């Protein structure tokens, strides 16, 4: 038992922390890292609370969203198909759905007549934009992006999202109803029906998969590799289809629940369904982020405890690489290239580049417009970039002198520290960083 317990402890320690010290790219190591980072990201970012918030936002936007879906469906002649599919999802809530769809019809009628047309469209767009905005903020939180889209990009990108994603969901939700009855009636042989049903289920899954892929590609304010979005989108689509099946099957057996709440039973059921849907959407986003970013977490335990001296050594090394490539006329290196070429963990390179950008020591330039890849060049003449110059930028960066009376109370101490810094900078100013550039 002692040996078994020790092995379990070692396995848990390896899966939790030790796996990040492995640099080999074996499939099971990569899988453990993805699962580790996905679980860690989901809980660290409190995405369960984000799912609650998105459920509330979705509930507020229910009528405008349905109005937009029915408006698009009418344009393609799918309005009856969409209505039937909604009743198929909630077979025991016909009374509540009739009332909700009456609201939608009134909304569309009012929004298309008289002076209300402008206000109706504005309110509809504002509600939908707020919903997508909240989804973008949740996705940006997962990817660690601090800045959202500009107003112009919100207009252009959100318009594309409104046109593409709802159409995919309409097609995914209605393809079975649209095709199954007509095709199976037309086919002369009954044994072909299961094949047709399976093909339609696959088509519905395929379109749902495309919906999630589009969401993970379009909504985050960052470049997401298509491969990662496709993998995460497939898992999210499977989860959504399973949830849909469970919900449709389960609502048939909630007669007692309906006896308690009556027509109001639809609302709590809808809230539960929306909550699980957003958990699936955010979980897929976390998986997408994890498969894209596991390199950032190599040596995770050691990086979290890195010393100031070692962090400065890495920062100077990254600066030296940027200066070297610029001085030799090479293409500006990207963060990934610096990490791969010089064996520095991606997270440390990324942190160093961010710090150098804040200090104004490097500039970001676009090196691959197709993939939106950014490289880095020195912000000043390499001949002027000395060790002392970089240290002075580090010393001067940030707020200081804001504690009342601090310099007077600790005058001897602060004078000694500044004297030591002065001597260090005097010597460091004589050493150009080009003289310390490592050779590859």
C-alpha cells in the first residue's frame, strides 16, 4: 500500500507540476499539459461566474436574438422550420413558447413599421452588441488579453459575426426537420432511412462544429490558429449535441416539475440550459487557448519562483538577440523564434519582450501580414544601447517619490543606494550590449 500511495503521489505531482519541466513533444505529454492548463485556466479565471453573467446577458437578449434569427430565417424561407425546431427542443413548454414567439412577432412587426423602425433596429443591435461584447470580454479573459477591439473593429467584426454564426446555427438546428421528412418520404426503401438519419445528424454536427470554430476564430481579440479552433470547436460541438439530446429527452419527464411551476417551468429550465451551454462554450475556448499556449507554461513552477538576478539575465539576453539580428540585417525575430533558437522558455521571452516594450527599448513590427506575426527591433541606435542604458531605463521606470517624508527619514540609506547605482551605471555605460551578443 505504501508503494502504491507513493506512486499515486508522484503521478499527481507530475501531472500537476512536473509535466511543465518536460520539453519533449510526445503526444501524451502534450495531452497532459493541455488538460492541466485547461482545468487550471477554467478555475483560475472563475469561468463559472462568467457563465452565470453570460446567462443573464443572454436572457436579456432572448427576444432580440430570436427576432434576429427569425428575420434571417424569413429571408431564407426558414421561419416555419425554425419555429418547429424550437418546439422540438422544448416539447412540454408549448404554452410558454407560444407567448415568447408572440413577443418576437410583435417585436418584428413594430420594428418594421412607422417611426419605431429606427429605434427598434437600434435597440436590437445595441442588445446584440452588448451580448457579443460580454462574450468577447470572457474570451479575452481566457486568452489574457487586456484590450478589446476598437469601435471600428467592433462594428466590422460584430457585423460579420451577426451574419455568419446565426445562419450556421439555423442550418444546424433545422437541417433534420427540413430534410428528414421530405427525403425519407421520397426514398422507396425503408432500410435507407437510418442511413439518411445518420447523414443528417452528421450534417447537423458539422454545421454546429463550424459555428464553434467561427466563434473561437472571430470573437477573441487575438490571432487564433485555425487548427486549434477546429479541435476545440469539435469538442464543443460534441458537448453541445449531447446537452441538446439530454435536454430534449429530459423535458419529456418533467411533468411533476410542470405541475409545480406551471407555465413558468420554462424559465428555470431555460436558465439551466443556457448555463450549461455557456459552460460548454467557455470550456471549448479554454481548450483552444490551452492548445495554443502550452509553450508559455514550460517550467511553470520554476518561473513562478524565479530570482530577480535570473530574470534580469534573461531580459538582457532577449535584448541582445533583438540587437544582434537587427545589427546583422536579419528579419526581426518573433517571440516564438527567440524561444526556439535560443532555448529560452516562451513565457520568459514573452515577459521580457513586454517589459522591453514598456521601457521603450524595442519596437514591434509586422513581419508576416498573413498570420499577423510580430517581430521586434531595437528602438534606438544599437551603438548607443549599453548595459548601463538598459539598467537606467529599468531604474527610472515606474512611479517614485510619492511617499511623504520618505527620503528625509531614510536619507542615509537612499543616498547609499543611489551612490552604488551611480558607480554601477558608470561602469555599465562603457559596455555596449553588442559586445555581449551570444553566438548561435
